[in-house]
C-alpha cells in the first residue's frame, strides 16, 4: 500500500519568529488522520518560558504574550510531550507530514537541545518526513505564484479551516500530501524511505537554485539546503 493511503501524522508549530534557530514554540499540534480510523489531535499552548511574543508573530497566529502566560503550559513540559508523541508516531511507522518541515523540525530540535532532551533525530525508530512544500516544488517546479500552505490548499483543492492555527495547518498539510500522492503516481510509488531520501536531494537542489537566483542581486545570499532539520553541528561551528 502506498504511503499516502495509510495513517498520516501532521505536525505544525506556531512560534515567536521566523528564525528556526532562535524561535520558541507558542502552539503545537500533532494530528493523526486517515487509514480508515478516526482523526486524533493533540494540541499545546505554551507559556513560551517567559519570553515575549513579538507583535508581528501574534498578528499571524493570534496568541499574545498575555494569553500565553495566562493559559499556556510549561514550555519544557510541552516540548517533552511533543517529542514523546512524535516518537510514538515514528515507532508505529506513520509518516510525519509537515509543511516546510525544515522550519518546524529545526525549531523542535533546538527546543529539545535547550532543555537537555534527546532531539527527535536521536530517538529509536525511523524519522521519515513528508513535506508537501518540497514535493510541490519538485513535481510542478515552473508553476508561478505562492507555494504557502494556503496557496497549496487552493491548488490541490483542499479545505483549510483556519489558516495559521497549528491544528488546522497540520491537518491541511496531511490533506495536501494525500492529494499529491493521488495526483502524482511517481510520488505514490516510492516507499516512505525512498521518498524521504528523495526529498533530501530535492530540497538541496531547490535551495541551490534559489540561492543562485538571489545572488544575482546579493552575491553573499545564502539559502539553507539541509532538510528536514538544519544540523546542530553546523550552527555550533559557525
């Protein structure tokens, strides 16, 4: 059975900022859907460990610093629970679906390291990710326009109930991934391991192409090519 016809687990974060190396988790969701079973969703709202949520970030996801401090759970505890939940998904062999996975999984990786926890890449089980963003750029590379989640939902005729809330975005990413597997036989016929390895190559090629484009105006421009997690060792050595 193709990877997209079974159970899928969507993962999404809303955070304090765009840099995955420094952003803190504000909300998170892991939603399991498909495979002929009921949808199961777990969500977290954190206290951001006492940090401020910039107005620009709050304008996107709607969570203010005051609300996070009043209603949020301890961020350390949330990170531990998120890791446990995703590890169980991995152990079951369920594909992890994340839109622009490089961002979300790098944020989680750095949060785990801040608290002295084992990052997801160090847990038992296969860390295998399906990224609708990377896949879309590979199968339809010359299509013009936005490739954000809202645009992909429109392109693949997927319902997006409430953009920029972690739970809605997580399940929408799963729906887009399912559509991609249905629409493109060359994607569906790959095993999950093969698809994961292919996306590592595709993401690197896409980043190199974008970097070349940016360097026409800025010779020093750098576009990250690592996927689905920016290596911690690279950051430490810089």
